[in-house]
């Protein structure tokens, strides 16, 4: 039996079956579909066959059949093309092999094609063919019964389309789990998410892609007092026991969506998880207060009006100076807990294509910003706009950042032409003096730097190789003749000045014991043969003691590593 939106259409496969011997099925005006009883096909092919028959009814192809009785085959051919074109656009089922090729007659109705067939005669090959067999109409007209009103198939079809659209909208808005199911009770959170989708384009795409979890038992089990978000499972957790109003839910949900949109988990880079979460909360909440989205929850939040135009990275460094106080802060998840839930992020592919979750969230925010600004949907802080646009650009690799740091200390070597020492390459005209290029030496800027290399047992050999390789390549690129190299584990091993090209060949690494970097740093800073303003590059895995460096310096650590102190110089992370 095939459901036809409120009325049943029969599928007959008994001795009264009226299908032709070479056909798949025929449909009658009363709604009976006669299918071939011995045909073998996949479910998708039978779906296409039955949909083809039912669409003849829904599109009103049996209307005025008396006027077309003599040319019923031509009318059937025109109707078959209209139905098959609809199925191809809707991508419903899969046509059998003999019906797979659709004739290209343009976007034309059955009435238009039928009129052309009457003028120019029947086509050599019926376009796309019917299901009753070659040159046979698959619509069968039966005698009309005298009792009851005939079914209004077109009205049923229109009602079915309306119900399908309503069901799709309910699923998109989160009011139903899947197509065809009845909508559930609309909660405040679902109303707020619909507001984001319909009226706030900056976060509308993100709101549509996340599922709301409003279960107090689940929230209690994973310690969520108000709200949290999981970017991998694409779920927003909202504890109904928090008792938030609709305006407060707007603020809280916008807060959680911005965590994902601004890629805060990926930007943490080895920092303390809760401290980084709290720092990003301060920044987000300040923006949301400025944007006047919803209302500030009466339960409280992390917000300090004095921290205007302070980035999350800079705020984290400030908070790291007082860890005892910072640990007592509370996010929307609770005291000492971050509201960005972490799961296994390996793979991270968006279902259905090769897009990663990171790329998907970045594109959602970038497109949302474009729509928001073009439609004038409200005020956005300049800091938020700048951060969104920065996220749309690819991140700068660590080696490029390190190269920029070298360039700040070592200017390009300049050359000038001089007659003081004439060129000897002009052999063809020895009587004419020619200037030569000479290097201009800048004695005020020493062209050397120090490297303190952590050689403790925890240092990975690949990291050691990358560290030495990066030092050598940038020294050669900036024409640094010698590098002061110090190995350091539990003690310092002074290697003196080493030519950069020697680092690319072989260096005997000493140490591989514990990690105490301060003696190696002190050795370089107190060395009489090392320039007073020479920069220092410290290569370590982060498992070290606290250090104090007086001269300009930078750290080179692995991605995901964390220094146990607040660094004063830039930190470059090896990927």
C-alpha cells in the first residue's frame, strides 16, 4: 500500500492485475497501482516506479481525459516527461535502466508538450517512455462509479507538499528529531535558536548546525551548572534548572557560539585549559555587553569593564601571574570548569564532504559577518570584527614567524659601489677604472646570536633536529657567520661559536639528563666574548624550571607544549 496524504492508493499484484506483459506498472484514475508481479529491482527503483505512478494522480493528469481519449498515448508521453523531470530534480529513487535517460525537451509542462505533439505529430521515440511498455500509456481510465465523490488527488498532493515543508522546517528549527515526526513542545532555547537563525545572521549558520541538549540529568552528570558547548559532537548543553529567561538565553547561547566561531580550543596552543577558557570568557562577555544581545544572566559572569581592547592571549598572561586567584573564577559551566567541552578531535571531518570542522566553523562566521554588515543587523565591536577577519586568513606557520623575529635583529647586508678598490673583471678595457661592490659593515650591530638547546631526556630527537635545523637555516639566510651554542640539561655544556653550516652536518649533543636551563642562560649572558645586545633563542619542550633572561630572547617549543612560567619574549611553536 502506498500512502497518498490522507487517502490510500492501492498497489495490486493479483489475478486482476492490469499491467502489460512488458511493463513495470500502470495507475488508474481511482488510485490503484498495478505492478508487475515477477519484476526484480532494487528498493530505490521501486520507489521511483511507485512515485512516477502517484505523481500522475497528484499532477492531475487524468483530468479532462474524455477530450484526449483519441490521443491518449500522446498525452501520456507528455505527462511521462513532466513526471520524470520532477523526479530527476527531486532526486527521489533511481529510475530503471531503460528509463534512466531523460530526453532534453526543456522546462516545459505536459500541456505545452501535448500541444506540440498534436501540431507536429508524435515523436519517433516517446520522451523518457512510460512504465507500461513501448508506446503504451501507463495511465488507465476506469469507468467512474456512481456513488461517492472522486478523490481530489491534486489537493492531496498539495497537502503533502505543505506537510513535507513544515516537517523540514521543524527539523531545522530543532522542534522535531527527523522528517515525518510530530513536533515536540517548543522550549525557550529553541525559540532563541530560531531567533538567531531568522534575525541574527552573524551566528545564524552556527545556531542551525548545533543540537540543543536540555536535559538536567545529563547536565548534572557532566557538571554543567548553566551551559557548555561541544564543537565536535555539535551540541549545546543548557541546564533547564538554571531558570534563564529568554533574554538571558540569548546572551548565554551567543557566548557559547562565539567560543566555537572564534576557534578558541584550537588557539589554546598548550596553555592551561581553564585559565585560557576564563580569559576568552572575559573577552566574549565584554563584546556581548557592548552588542546588547539579550540580558546579562543574574547568576553572574566573567566581565570586567576595565579590560577593554585586551586580547585573550594578553589577558591570559595577566591571569597567569596570580594562579591562586584565577582558579576561583567560574564560567557558565561552573567554578574551576571550562564551558568548552573537549573530545577526541582526530579527523574532525564534516560529514558528507572533505571539509574539516575548523574550516566549516570559520566559513560560517565569515559569511555571517558579511550578511550581518550588509543587512545592518546591529552594532558589532571593532575588536570582534578584526578577530573574525583575522580568522578568515590562513594562520602564519611557525617557521615564518621565527624568520620575522630574526629579521628584527639582523638587517639585510648592504652593498655599495666604490672606486677605492677597482674591479679586476674589466679585462677588455683595463685603462678604464670600474667600481666594485663592497659590503658595508655595521659594527654597531653584531651579527651573532646565542642558542640554549634543551638536551634533557624528555626532549624528542625530532624536536632537537628541527630546532638545530631552523637555527642553521635562518643563520645562513641572514649571513650570520657564527652562532654561540650551549647545550643544557642538568648542567651547561658550552660549545663556543659554531658555524651555521656545521649545525646542518653533525653536532655531538651532550647531556640527556634532567632539565635546568638557567645555568646555560647565565653562561651566555656572562660570556665576555658575546655581544651585550645579542639575542638569545631558547629551544625546549617546556619541561624545565623557571628562568630569568635579561637580554632579548625568544622560545621555540613544540605545538601543544606549555612553559611553566610567564614568558617575557615571543614563543614560537613547532608544528
